[in-house]
């Protein structure tokens, strides 16, 4: 059984993560197979619209924490081959058919798609605050969501598909039996457009998404290093061992009161 399955339906290309017993978590093999699948999509002169989905009760649960703990690393091992879906190389629209949980790195996969249809049972969580030393500060901003909602996302609160539909992160909310047919209806609409219009509109809409300002990216880099690095692997060990984490916080307790600021990183 392939952990990533692909299927062609005329000009529509379906990419399906297929490891339901691990909730389609992003291990090295799945990352590698996704890079292969999206490279095939990019390079094909016949394929024009992608549909991205998963098997089972999760679209994608994010980082394969068991694999990370076994390797003694955080974030997971990445394939040498670049994934054009993640790098933004694709000039073709991708529709996400969210069949279940979309957590952490799985949420980020949804975020990179152009249009989204989800089942009511789907649950979304940007998990960075649980696994790193800085929460997912940019995701609500990129989605142009109000500041309190972006803050809620950054602190790893969970969102139902219904709520995400209400605030505009999800385009369509449909029963499970209509998920793929709705995604295909959206894809078929895109295929009725002039090819140049489809390609150019995808590029323009992606460029119009908000970006985090350069000075705030610098601050984020400083904040990611502000704290005990031991806590990164501890959060993953605790998840795998199904226990409460024992966080250290800071190697030097005094660092708690020396949080980087925009003024401190600019030397003011």
C-alpha cells in the first residue's frame, strides 16, 4: 500500500495521503512521496487542477512525532528533493478536500492550498505553540483574520470546520459523502476558464496574501531561540509516551525576564 496515492481524472490530479493508522502524519517517506507527486503535477502538460485529500479520520496530523523521537530530532527529516507545492512553484490551483483532522504541519498543508472544502467533523489546529518555543504567529495574519482569532490560532486552540467556514478560512462545508464530488465540481469550474486566466489569477491571488514584515520575521527568529531547547524534544516525547510534559522553560531562569523585543533586536 502506497502512503501517498495519486490518480488522474482527465486534467484533474488527486493526491491522497494514505496512512490512516498513523493519521497520515508527515514522516520522511510521506514527505518524499508528496514531493514526487507534486513534481509530477507541476511537470505534466495535461494536468491543470490538483485536489489534495487524506484517507481515514485525518487529513494530516502533522509531524510524525514518533519518528522524531526515535531519531532524536525535532521537525522531522526532510527529503533532498524540493516539494513544489510547499515551495510555491506550482502555477496551477490546488483544492484541499479536508476529510478530518488537520493539525500542525497538516494545517500548513491546508493553508497552502487555494480553495478548501471540508466535512463538518474536521478539526483544525496550528500546533506550533505546543511543539516549539514560539506559537504559530503568522497563520492568522496570512489568512487575513482578525487579531483575536489569529491569536487564538497562534496559541494552538482547536477550531471546528464550521467555525472556520464562518470566518472564511474554508470555502465549502459539506457532508462526507459529498466531499470529493464538491471538490471535483470546483475543479471542473476552474477548467472552464481560459488557461491563461486560471494561471494568472492563481499567481495574483497568491501574491495578494498578507506577508509578515521583515522586522517581525527577525523578532520571530530571536524568539524561537528564547528558551530551553530541551523542551522541544520533551514535548514530542510526552506526546509519544502519552503523559504530561515536564518543561524546563529557560536554561537560565533569568532569561524569563529578557524576552527579545523589536527594540532589542534593532539595537535601539
